[in-house]
């Protein structure tokens, strides 16, 4: 089992959107970074843990826990000319962008980025490293354990 942090702007897809979605599952559309795409395509497995992170908002931070609910498949927004995520170089025969479905495990109190930064045990968490801009990053098992049991207990 692997663990991931997946960023979403709450105006686009929030933890509440996930909680209110059919089967509490959303397709993680719109990823247009090759490394993040490769994490979904090559690294994620059904059942992997996800820290659902709100970004580009007043108080960014971890808003819930989810799990990967599907294998990777082509992101349909790349084929839709009306979508802000349209990619004219993508084709159904040769899709460029993939997604996975994410299923809610539980909503949590917001764990702000400022608090994450203040915890020495999380200093090497990839989201906290200088220059990190990826929307999807791996989470080390020890960081997952610390966050889910000490900071966000059930």
C-alpha cells in the first residue's frame, strides 16, 4: 500500500464535494503535469491512502482522508474543447492525461499548512519542501502514520 497527498482547489473540488458525490467518489480530473500524471498512471493502486488537501485558498491544508478507488484511465476533459483542461494534442487513440477515482474515507478538521510546517517530524514531507508545486505527491509511510494517528485520529 502506498500513500499520497492530492491537492485540489476547493472551488473546483472540495472535501464537501467529495462527501456529497454519488458513492462519495470523484474522478480526479484536470491534472496536467507529467510527473503527477505518472504517479496516477504508474504508482497508484486501488486502496492506496490519500490525504485530501485544499490548496489555493485562504487556509490551505489537509481537509480529509480518502482512498484511490480505481485504476488509472483517460481523463475525458482532455478531449472536450469546452473544458479548461482540453488538450488539442490528445486523442482517444493516444490519450496524454490520466486520472483515478478517489473515494472519501472521512472528513477531518482542517489541518493547516502552517501547522504542518511547525512539526519537526514532518520536515521531509514533500509538500513542505522548497519549490514543491506538484498537485500529487507521495507520502512516506511514517508521515502517513504520524498524520493519521497523531494529528487526525479517527
